[in-house]
């Protein structure tokens, strides 16, 4: 683990948070792994106070958990996955329904760009990049809903959603070369382009439930 390059315009604890978040999502830090603050601070080349601030942020996100005084990397149960995806299915379906009424050429171009680049990254084996583009696709639709309360609600599960999305993409979709989630995105895009709120809602619901079914099947096989 390399020591970080300090960016003066960003608080150091936020930089450490971003680094640790990326390492958790990419599973450089494994689910269930014990976090030893002294060792981690030394590896990152920062003080324990700075590290603790970043750890507090990750505890709030739920990607670190505290048990009996010890801190571990979050390891989702099957029930955790089900609950997160149930929330996403309801909330993101509503976001897609609302976004259909706010579509512009600029948003259409951005969504299609994200689909194309995500597919290319996936087929080239650039999984982290594909996950990032996948996330931006969903977040663009959420933002296009123009519903600030809905956006705030989805923000509360954003990091866990990203964690699960990264794992299902890498461990199932990529290992099986299954591009069905990209095809789902294309169907969502077409519904939004047609400015059909009910179809957009339905397509998003089907997409997220498909992901949930895939994730549950994958977890059973482990």
C-alpha cells in the first residue's frame, strides 16, 4: 500500500476516506477483515487522528462495523443484500418514472455514452471502470428525477449499493461474461428516451430485481 500524495485543497481525512472506500469496494480490504488502526495509519503514512476521522465516516456509511470494541470490514449477509435491493427497487423505479418527465438531449447523450463506455470497459476486462460507469448511469437517472428528498434517501445507501454492485459485476457478471445488465440499461434508456414514465419505472424495477435474483443465486453457490 503506497503512501498517499496529499492534495492541499481536500482535507486529509477525506482523502484517506476515499482511498479506503476504494480499497473496500475493490476488495483490497476483504469483507470481515479486522482493521488495526496503528498498522493502517502507518501503511498510509498518516497520523491516527486523521485515520480515525476517515474510519468514522466509513462507520457511518456502514462499510466498517464495530463489534466488541473491534472494527471490521463490512461483510453483507444475504438478508442485507435483499433489504438494500428492495429499497433500491422501490426508490430507483420512482426515480426513473420521474426522470422520464425531465429528459433532455443532453441527458440522453450522457446516458447513452455511459452505456457504450461501460460495455466496452466490461468486454475489455476493465471491471472497476465498468462499475464506475454503471454507477454514474444510475446516479444520472436519480439526479434527473429532480426530487431532492428521493435523492437524499438514496444517498443513505449509496456506498453499500456501490459495494454490492462492484462485487456482483466482478464475481458473477464478469466471470460468466454475462452482459444482461448492460442490455437492461439499454431498455431503461429507450423508455426514458420515449419519455414513457410507466415503462421507465417498469424497466428499472425489472433490472434491479434481476440483479437481486442473480446475486442471491451467486451467494447460494458460494
